[in-house]
C-alpha cells in the first residue's frame, strides 16, 4: 500500500469494497445460516447454504462471486481462493453471480481490486467452512476435531480410517456456530492458488452458450434502437415518425430522455425504423466542440501553473540557474472503450417493480439509479447480471440501464435496447485527452536537479459534477503526483478545464497519459545526460523514502535482462523502456522493441513485461491479463483516437477506430516476480506504461522525440 | 414476407424474412441462435462470422436473399453432442478466451483456415484474421491454439 500515513480516497474505497464479505456467513442467534440464493440457482433443498458458499448433498460446491465478469477472470480467481482454504475438489465447484441487494452491497468491479481486496476475505470464508465441515464430521464420529484433516472434498480421520465427503456433511453444518478464528493454510501447501487454472466459463464460451447481455431473451420481449442526435446532449425538438412506423416490424416510436426510441419485433427492423425517422434536434451545450481546437487550448493552458499537486524545493529557480535545461510538450488524444459487445440492457417495468438483465460493472449503482428514476424502492428492482463482452470501465455507467427502463415503462412491457456500434462509440463517455508540459534541468555532472510536470486536462464528468481544487488536481495526476523517482526540486501541477464531453474511467484511467509524459521525458533527460535509460532510472530511486523503490529497481533490472537490453538488434530496430508504480501496489516495467518503416509504419516486434503484483493466484489467467492489457495499450499507442467535430465523435466503427490486429501483435513476454506478498491489482495495470515504452523505442529508432499518443505518420516526420 | 431456405448446422431450416434482413439477425432473433454475435453490423469486426459452404463470411453482410440455398455452420454446430470439435478443445487447452464475445467467430475462422491450410504459417493465420477484432487482445493465445489444433490433426 502507499507510503502516506493517511489513507487515500481510493484506499478507503478499496477497503470498503469487501466490508460485506467481512461478515462472512450471517448466522442468526440460533446458529442457522440464512438462505440468500435465488430459488432457481439453488442446489437441492437439503445441504448447506450460506451467503458465499453452498454445498449440495451430492458434493457440488457453489461459490458466490459478487463481481462483474468482463474477461478479467474474476469468476475463476475468487473461487480458487475460497476453494483452496475450504479444501474443495476444484471439479466440484460451480460459480454463482447474485443479484445486487442488501446481501450483496458491493458488487462494483473497478480499480482492479477484486482479487487484492477479496484475497483475505475469501480465504477466511473458505477456512471457516472447512472448520464447520471438520467439526461436523468429528461430531458424527465422536472424535476430537483436532484429529481430523481434509483432503479435497473429504474430511478424514486417519486414526480410524474414516472419510466423509462434504456432500454427506452438508446437512449438518447449519446448527454449528461459526469460528471467529479460522485457521488459514500455509501457502507452501497451496494446491489451487498459484496453479494455472482454466477459466470456468471456457466451455460455455467455446460452444456459444455463454450468456451476454445482448443474448438475453425474455417472453414477449421487444427490441429497440434509440436515435440520439447530431451532437452529444441534443434533444428532439420535433419528431416525424410516420415513415419509421411504416417500416415492417416496427411497432411504436417513443421519446425518452436519451433520444427517440424505435420499438420493433427485432433489432434490425428497429434500426431500419430509426433510419426512417425525421427528427429536428435542439443542439446540445457542446454542439461546437472540436477536439483539435480543444487540445490546442490545453497546450496553451499548460503554460499556467495550475493547482499545485506536489512540490519540493524550488523547481523554477533550479531550472533557471541550471547549465542544461529541457522542455517538452506531450499530447495525449481522446480514446473510447469500444468493447466488442455494444451497450445494451433488457428491462421489464411492471406493476410496482422492474427487472433488468445486463452485463454491468456496477450492479448496485444500476439498481439504485433505476429505482430512483422509476420512483421505486431499491428492493423492487431486480438486476440479473450477465457476462460482459468487454467492460474496460465503460460498463460502470448506468446510462444503458436507465434508458432501457424508460423505454420499457413507456411501452408497458419487456424490451431490449441494443446500441449500435456507432452509438457505442459516440454516445457514452470517453477517456479524456490531455496535454503535459514538462521541464527539467541537469547540473554540470549530468545529475537531474529539477522536474516540472504540468498537466492540462479535464476531470471525469460521467458520474458526478466534479469539485475543482487541489484535491481534484492530485486525483487527476496519476503518474505525475506519485512520480516514483526522486528530484531535489519538483513541481507537479494540474490546470483543470471543464469537460466538454462526458468523460469517465478507461482501463488504467489517468495513468496512461501521466506515465507517457513522465517516462518519455525521463528518457529525454537520460539522453541529455548521456546515460542509459534504465540505469538512469534506477539511480533516481530512493529506497529510504519510497517503499516501492526496491521493487521498481528489481523489475527494471529484470526487464533489461529478459528483453536483451543493450544487446545487438537487427538493423532498424530499437528498444524503449517505461516503468510504473500503480497506486503504490503493482510495480511493472516494460521494454518495447520496434522498427519504423520507410512509409512511416511502426511495427512492434516484441514487448517484454515484468510485473510484481504480489502473489499470483492464477498464473494462466494473470498472464492473459498482461497480454490483454498490452494489446489494449498498443491499440491506443498506435492505431487510432477519438476526434470530435461539431460536438460529436467522428468515428463510428472499427473501420475508423481500429483495434490492433492479430498480424500487428508482437511477441509478448510476461514475467511475474515471485512474491509472497498478498495479491495486488492486475486487470489494468499493464496498460499504463505501454504507450511510453513504444514512444521511447520509436524515438530511438528515428533519432527524434515523438511526443504524441497515438503516434501518427505525421508525428514521424 | 418471403420464405428463405438454408441448411443450418446440417438441418434444413425455412424462415420468413425481408429479403434484405441480414442473416445475423435471423440467427439471433428469429432462430434463437445467439452464439453468433453482433459487434458492429457493418463488417468492421468479424464477431458475426459464420461458415457458408465451409468458408467464413460476416453474417451481418449476408442478406436473407443471399443466404437462400446455402449451408451454414454456426458455433452451435461444431460440437457433436457432448464431443467438442478439435479446435474448440484446442481453444480450451490454451485458455484462449478473455471476455469470450469474439471467440465463436474466431473459432469458426480457425476451423475454416485449418481446412484449407492444415499447418498454416504465421502469415496465413494473420491473413485469415485480417480485419478481425478481439478487443481483449487474446491473439497470442489464438495463435497457439491454432498451432495446437494443427499439430493434433497431424499426429492423428
């Protein structure tokens, strides 16, 4: 955790995320465990049902994961932890995702914290259930519990060679009191944690039976497509829906807060009906927004001092008097999430209640927002959580759920609102663009004496109105405020502008732009000092003041070794390095090996990623997350950006907002630093240094600094 | 509404639809076959890939009229009862999927590739997956699964 004495806001949120789990199993005074599973998902009525674990008489173990699954593998990793301490046979385990409510109040899936925050609670739950099983068997055998052990799925009394399966014991557990001192396993004896385990949803995925939000079908359901306006926030002034209603299959047209909804018996007819609408729109407040002009404004704004997020010594004076000084301005463009499954939700508003089916990272927030919108108690809103075809932070929004609820209420029946690809790219919230003005100075020996990082950017606006000030500035300067290197004189500042379009969390959130500017400017200073970029960084770490410094030095050294840093390369290729400390937890370093062709195409041949994320619970899933984050980061570093003109994103499909192709994907070498520390985050961390590593490599390859992300042909001269 | 007849996973199917209605929507919303996914509807991602007479096509770009008379394989038609297709097994062996949304299409693309290139080189795999979007970046594992499936076929 971070070195600061007081908890940051995010740390408090992280600790709170598992407050529900700390209660473990909710026992009534009589010692009975409350039944909290939905009837259709429950095992047989005999057996054991707790809030997080159920055991059926046949030995099947159902483990509850109160998180959204978007491919990060949480439905596999969290059950692994519980199954380990419970000493289950992994083949007996199935996974259940509950609906949000009083029993599951913290299903929000963000911040890459499900495993980090769930590790201790899930271990304790598993150990508590194992203790119940052992005591139940001991009671049945009339032997001391201390003489009993477990093997996967079985309690054993070695002295009398007796064995009882968990299924046989399940019916006896509810009358036993829970221990408040569960004994955890010695990690040296782990059978499941630390082993490569296949994703639990794998078979459903490869057979096409995995259930995503867009696949939901309920009886009598209609399909709807919503026409949303020529610019963000536009409202319909006049709607001529005659031609739309004449399209075969179209049944109704209704205006809802987000636009004009065409309801039909299938999605294609709804989309065709939408094309036939004639709508006059009142422009939204940002109808003139042009992102190119905005980034130029930010470039000018970055000359201001802004809110001082962090300072040491006097950076301006040190720079003024230093023999060697550098300045650079880095530009980071807007990006979108673009998950392959477009936003969607299925809603059924009926007498005094509402049911919703969707993939979401924010199930509780969806329940609360829909209840508020419909004027219902939260308990009258049931959310059925589906798998997500990608989240990346976009499915933290509740907009798609509110919209579906509005359409369902308007037509008085169940409806799936399925966004088109262009809706998904244009009408959600975005990763904001920003500009970073860097300045640094070296003394006569080539030592860095000053560092200035001023970011001009915008806060997130998708979920709430931000309060501008120093606290907000600090919160936006990820990578700048928590710069892990040590400088005698330092100033980090944020010039905060009002968001012109909805902005919100994207994978790795504010780190990619901050780390881009920091790690690239570090390379510029290293070059000015005539030093090797990796040695330069290591020399600027101070283990005595930064607890993560030794870990950062280790990953940099290991990345150098594994990437062949300093060794010969084929002609035209170059390497670049970037490192990051992610929120004081996960520490990583990456080396990109690139070449730049004569026609100004960047090709990444290899990307080495060394990560220290504490205990790796599932090495197979974890490596997949690193690969996934690297491809996500390379897409943003090389492939495209979101540009706005006249208040609307100009991109509308993967044709003009391309994703890295298989043929463009480098060899990705993943190395985890062995660690016994508890797990820290991995879902998004490895996105953070990718653009910087690529830019550093490209700059070395062409002999000129590239100060823009994504890199366009025009940036290569 | 006119009738259209196709063979779907080996079985004859007749459905009524506007001749312009893309096969993608017929599959997903008329024939209860949601394994084929909607990613963009304009041919930019490949999530809707099915096999037409054994070759991969983007079903959002095939109208009902164009589909008429052809044989289609979707992800639901690959396994034989409980027995998975070798490519599905290879996909599980390599733990390819992340979110999984593109994987039915990726698997079918791989099935078609291996029919025409039993031991494909990297460039041939790249070509087969040109314009194919996996936003979760499972490409390295897709490659390994294709190699595994190719080797398994060779060793039979």
